[in-house]
C-alpha cells in the first residue's frame, strides 16, 4: 500500500502541488478554529493527509527524511505540553483550570484574553493531533516481516 510509485508525474504533482495545498488548507482550518467551525483537531487531521500522500507517492524513506519519528513524537508531546501549561496557569494563580483570565501574566489585554487563550489551546490540540495521527499512520503502514518458512529434508519449503 505504501510502496512508492514509479510515476514521475505523480511525484511532481504530489510533492509540488498537492502537499503544500493540503498543509495550507489544514493550517487555515486550524487558525479559524476559535471563530468558526474547524479547529485544532480538524486542522491537524487534514495536515496528516499530506504526510500520508508523501508516504504513498514518494516512499517511506523520503517521507522519514521530511517527517521523522522524532519530530512527530515531539509534536505529539509538545502539543500536550502547550495545552497543559495553558490550563495550569489558572490553578497556579488561584483560578480554575483553563481560565483564560490568568493569561494577563503574559501581558495580554483583558479583551484579548479569551481569543488568545482559545488560540493557544487550539494550537496545542492541533499539534498533538498531527503528531499522534501521523505516528499512527506510520506505525500501521510499516512493512511487516514475512513469517519464516520451514524447510523440508531436501531443502524444499513447506506450504
């Protein structure tokens, strides 16, 4: 399923045209998340489609040079850290978890607290979803080792 294609046209279309547009659209859905339908989960899932397209069109080795396991793991853990740190600012200042009024510590204006808080949380969710789904796709498409066949007495294989 994820063997690279031999078509130069497919490589060109996937890498030059499709992947950048998929990433831009995913980022767009991600950025409008606090004001319109969409958000971190949807944007992150759309951006994983670019990773899947690279895997299927160009091959696993080339995709790992662009989206390596360490980067994707860092995205998964980093997104969770962004979410938890944003939420923990409230309890550290005597407010409830994920209370955006505590963000005044970082110099945000009172009218912008809700907007910035929602954006930071959406960023954490989007980065986490991207990392986790890309790692899941990579794991599920790993080549499986073929079971070893037993040889008979004359060197012939069974089955």
